[in-house]
């Protein structure tokens, strides 16, 4: 491990200019992360660009070998390709890596961690010195399913995910904004990041299809949820739809539990679970929705009701700020736990 300065860490964020990266840098400042030094890294395109860190602006540097020297912790949010290339190099240079991409989420040698759900998995950091964070939809699903599974057992899950444009990064949100402007100004609409017009449209496709007709995101939602819950054979079906909102995913979960769980009992379990906030008063028009989830540190859960499909059937609806709560906050919470371990050495 690199030498620590006055019991504070040397940390870097790679991908600091992206949808997740900007949220992450803001959270490190707001939560007073114990960093003696914070380097903000991105591609050549962004060198010198200022990124807000608390009341200061820090300049972006290029992600290159010299940027990894004397580093204790690297938070990676620059996509899977960048993670595959740079995570092993950072570890070889002496850093611990927290990765938000899909690159290592299913690697059995790398713990997949949601801070409120399975922090014990950090004990298995092992020689790889890396921690993977799940996608925002998987994180939301696992946070809600965890307490229900522990209380009543989980036989089967069907999920329907409505994913915001920013799940495709800054470019996804920018394309939705441009298409909306073009439509209102009677200009032709161009689709580049998404295969069809997303503005005022829903696309049953989040990423390329595989031979079975599923997408990597749908498969990831199944595999990451299974791994986080410690239920490797949980039967789970998913459809993910790209919807024309900038931020916050919506997620319908239909469960078959091992026993009938009255909705009031389920609500009490969800209300007590860390990382969740119960918003469930349909008569008073209180239920989770995207705009209410934006900027929040909790996953919102509501519409808890019996699902008539089976005896142990239960249905619920979640809303989560995908870049902040789903991506950045979990990485920061994991980094905070790692920091206390690293600083106690
Ligand atoms: N968006 C979400 O809802 C969400 C949620 C959970 C996890 N994640 C994961 O978080 C990661 C980042 O996603 P995002 O949505 O923030 O993407 P994004 O908005 O497209 O940002 C990508 C970031 O990576 C940087 N980057 C790209 N290529 C690079 C390279 N060759 N070298 C160094 N930096 C490079 C970009 O820098 P430039 O500005 O220089 O291009 C930018 O800072 C992805 O792996 C994604 O799976 C995303």
C-alpha cells in the first residue's frame, strides 16, 4: 500500500467527468472522505476541464500510468473497457480498486458489494484487491429483495425495469435532450446512442441483444441480483425498457415467496431495511416515482400489494436515482469502509 499522508488516503476517480463520476466526486466532498489528495482522471478529451469538488474546482488529468503512482484507492467509473485495462495496473501499483463497471461484477474472485446489504463480502478482498459494484437496477432490486427473502424465502422473481437515458451515460442523456429540442423545433431527429428515437418513445432494448434475445443488462440484472442475495439458482426473469426520462430508474418486482407474506408485514420489513425508504400511501397519491428519487440517497419502495399469481405472491415498485444512488453512492460507501480498514493498518 502506498505511504499514507497524515492518516489520510491518496485517492483518484477515473471517469470523473461522467454521469456517475461527477456525482461521485460531489459525494466524496459532501461526506468529507478522508483523502489527503484526490486526483480526477478522464480521457485525453477532458484534460484541464474543471470538476466541482465541494467549494473548489479540481482540474481533470489524463488517466495514464503516472497518475496511478503512490495511490491508495482508485474509484473507477469510466466503463468496462477502461476498467479491464486499468484496474489490474492500479492494483499492481499498490492501490485498492472500487469499480462501478460491469467488468468484474461476476468474477468469483472479486467481491460484488452493496454497502447496506453484504458489507461482509469486503472481508474477501483477497489478492485481487478489487471490489465490484452492481448496476443501479440490480442494487435497487437486491436491497428490496434481501429483507423479504430473509423473512419468507424467495422462490421466483419477475422484474420489469424502466431505465433512464442516463444509464447510457452523459451521451445518453444528451441525446434525449437534443431529440426533444429538435422535435419541438420541427427539426429532423437523429438517433446515435440509441437505435431509434427515444424522445416520447419507449424502446424494449437496453444494449445489444444476444443470441437468446436478451441484453447484457437484463442478464446482468439477473446474475448480479442472484450473487448479491447469495441465491445462485434463483429463478428470475427480466425485461428492461429504455424510457424517455433523464434520471431515475423505475422497477416493478413480482415475487413468489416461500410463504404468504401479508403486505403490512412486508411494508414493515422494507421500512426497517437500510438503504430503502418506504413511500406507500396510494390513497394519498404517495408512491415512488422518478422525480422524487432524483438526488436521494435511498431507493424508494412502494405499491406493496399481493400478487394474485401465486400464494406467496407479492408485487412492489421501486424508484432509484441511477447515477447517484445506483452508481456513485455505493462506490463511495464501499470506499469509506475500505478507507477505515486501510487507515487502521
Ligand atoms: N449511468 C449509470 O446509471 C450507472 C449506474 C451504475 C454504474 N454505472 C457504470 O459507471 C460507469 C460510468 O458510467 P457513466 O454513465 O458515468 O458514463 P459516462 O457518463 O459516459 O462517463 C464516462 C467517463 O469515463 C471517461 N472515459 C471514457 N473513456 C475513457 C478512457 N479511455 N480513459 C479514461 N477515461 C475515460 C469519460 O471521460 P471523458 O469526459 O474524457 O470522455 C467519462 O468521465 C460505467 O461502467 C457504467 O456501467 C453507470
